[in-house]
């Protein structure tokens, strides 16, 4: 009688039963191990939260130093007063975003950022608005380099800026896009004139804005209209500068100078 051969895979029923008996033990071990890891993670998180609470309430984290950067017209004391941050406050009680928004409510502050430097220092960085020209709108207003009307002039405010007129409140409200575009163009024109050496801001008495025809300058002296239209103001000023030295002695006799025809300067004489 031949001996019985074991299965080719080396398995037998007793061995199979042993492995099947081990499976529940392994699953139970994995369950308790995962549960232990979860408990450890929860304990660690609770410890971190508790530590943060203890530190945030500690007198070690109180504001002792407030620095202000970016002041030009405003002084540091004014900015700190606007921020409503007080020395002795808990450092973590200061809502940085809220303080930044509060500062930007000021007429002169365009952007503000507050940084917390632990344990006791706060830094306020501001970018002040720069007035580029004064807008006559039944009242005088400062306009910045983005063409934004940001402040009504008060007694004592400087008046040494170009004056622009021509827009009405109704136009600002009813033709917002066109009006805002004109304000931006005017700000850009003023900055362009500041950079020039022949025809400069000193030779401009006033700027006139018109939603239909664009921008127009009035010379100083003689108040001669210089028609610039809506585009390519730098190129048009280049053309004017080429002949302006010859026109200056004749300004009193001129009605207007039109730069809106490509490659030409049209000069109109007054009729006396």
C-alpha cells in the first residue's frame, strides 16, 4: 500500500485551523493598537490647546512695544490711536485683520498690515494715500494716483496741487465708469507732467475733464486751452514740446491748441 502524499502546497487541515484561529487575535490587536493611537492623538491635541490657552492668558504675552512704519503725513501716535491698540493688552487678544481694516477707514491710509512679533511687540505697516491733484466738485477734494477721491479738504490742508474741474456729482453717480476713467487719466497726466522738463506742471493753470471729449489743459499764463482728448497724452505732449518755446510769446493771442490730429499741432488764433 502506497503512503499518502501530502498536498503540494504543503497545507494540511490542522495547519489551516491554526491560522484561522490566529486571525481574530490579530484583528483584535490591530483594533486596540488603533484605539491607543487615537487616544494618544486626542491627549496630545488637548495638551496643545491647554498650553496655548495658558500661554495666551499669561502676563508674559502682553503688548509693550508698538512700532509704526510708513508714516509720511501722519505721525506714529496718530496711527496707534486709530488702531485702538493699547499697551498692556494681551498680545493674542489683538485681532490683526480687524485692526488693519479699522486703519484703512482713515482718509490718509490706503493699506495697513499689522504683524504680531512674540512675545510683546506689534508692528503696524501703512501705505499712505498720495494726493496727486485737487478736484473741484462744488467742494475741493484730494484725488490719489489711482484716481480715487479720498478726502475733502479741510482748513490747513495744502493747496499746492494742480486743480481739475469739469465733472459734476451727477456725472460721477450716473456715469461712474466714464468718470472714474477720466479721474485715472487725469492722475496719470499729472504724473506725466511732473516728469517733464519743458512743458511742466508749472505751466498748467487747470485741467478740465469732459466725459465726451476727454482732457483739456489751460496754460499758465493766458489760460489757452490745450486739447489732449482721451488717449496718448504723452505722445501729444511730446509734439507740443517741440514747438512750445515758439508759441509761448504768442499765448495771449491764441484761442486754443489742438493735439488730437495725429502728427499735427493745430493752433487757433483769437479773433479780437
